[in-house]
């Protein structure tokens, strides 16, 4: 049986109630985001700690429930109810009781303390995007309040699972990483977790191992590695005398990691993310794009497209594997020259590999 039907070749697709709708419709944006959400949950499952086993059961149940919710949004049988929302609240309270601090009182965690936690944090970010898209869709067509409430609670539930996964598996993962590190030096900067990397004694250039990390390749650890790359670049920014923000996106331009150092300009957060997005969408560095966007050049005015997300000054670079762009990195906070320099350093980390 063929996996393709050719029925969507015209740019339309049918929902469960047999309505033909443009694929660019907000309903398909939401359904696609929910599919991303279940995929991110699936990425977390192999790394979940063995105990308690309920954690894996909850993730599997959320995947099944999200599929059922997608069916309702597509015109199928109803799923979201007040009872199911209440059940999510009970699960959140149960998981929160296992944490040192309840959700809402604990400080926001930076993803990367554990692989499972990082994957769940990515899933949570996608769930929050799904909620925003559901709100926008509800303004155009009817969506029940229970659907919106379910999406709101599910991100809280995934956040609680991420923190629990960090608590249960983060310590053992850090210990294993510490035992495997060799021939490296520690860079300790106030406000940033100490990181280790291999350096050349002859210069400030960063040198590394034998192979780059598999950014965007679908391999395990993408989110955690993105956090590490951003942290290392922020440490370099401090050495250069300023505070910065750094971001990594995947090959589709979706955010994977965004870190703002203490004291970095608030505007630098969005600028760094947009630089990463630009480098992926244009498949070139933002420095290379700049002259092409000047008056009379071939891409003049490109910076006014894509909702203003295209950046035409240095600090963004594409990340490649085997000649294919698989992610993007962006940094902001210094002068254009400083940001460009940090982006080059990020590429050195990426191309040369580094050890945590």
C-alpha cells in the first residue's frame, strides 16, 4: 500500500469531517505543532530514568491523549473535557510534590541538566506554541474552552516532568561526563556553569576533537548540546568584556535553545534568535547576507520579509553536516565585530567538536 495519495498535491488537505482546507490554514499549523510536540516527547522517552516507572507511563499517555486531541481539532470525536483537565491538575500536583520546590516557587530552569529534561523542555516549549496557535484559531472558529485549558495544563505537566527528570538523572549524567573528560581545561565564569573545552596553547582559537556534534541530525542530545554550545560562547563573551545572549535553532528554524547571560541587553535575546533563524533560512551567515541586502544588490529589502526576523548584520552562522544545513546559531550583545567573532568561535566549537 502506498504511503502517498496525491490528494494533497493541490495545496489542500481534508480534515476528519471531510472538509477540504488549504494546508496553510491555522488549523493545520496547530495540528502540525501538536505532531512536533508528540515527537519531542518521543525523543525524551529513551532517556527517562527507570524510576519511577510512572514517568514513562505519563509520557506515553500524553502522546496518546495529544493524538486524540488532534482528532477533535480536525473534526473528529470530542476529547477535551473538564474531567481530563482536572486529571492533569492532579498529575501536576503529584509530580510537584516530588520536587524540592513546587512549580511556581522554583526558579525557571535552564535546559540541559539531563538529556531527558532537555528533551522535555523542548516538548514544553512546543506545547506552549500550540496553545498560542489554539488561541489564535479559536478567534476564527470555535474551539472549546476545555481544549484551551487542556493545552495550558499540559505544558505545566511536561515542565514538572522535566524538572523531575533533571533531579533523578541529571546527577548521574554529569558524573559520567566528568569521568570521560580528558585533556581539557575548565573555564569558570561567575554566573555561568563551569564548562570544559580543549584549547590550543598557542592562541585563543578553540580546537577540539575528531568530529562535530550531530546538530539537527536527529541524533540524541541535540537540545542538550545546543545548551552547551550557547553556554561556551557566552563564556567567551565574558572574556571579551561584555554579556551576550545566544540561540540555536534546528533546520526548520524552530528554536532549540536560547540563553541570556546576566546583564545582557534584553533586546539581545530576540536578535540572537533571529540571527540563528536567518542563517538557516538563507543558508549563509548574516555577515555574508549583509552586502547582498544593500540598495541595488540582489537581495535588497530581504530584511523586511518574514515578519522582520531577517537580520543583516554579523553574529549568525549556519551549522552544517556533510554539506547540509542542519541548524543555526546566533549571538548578540556586543558590537557587530564582536558578535561576528563569537559566531566564528561557535563554528570552531561545532566543526572541531568539543567535550563536555
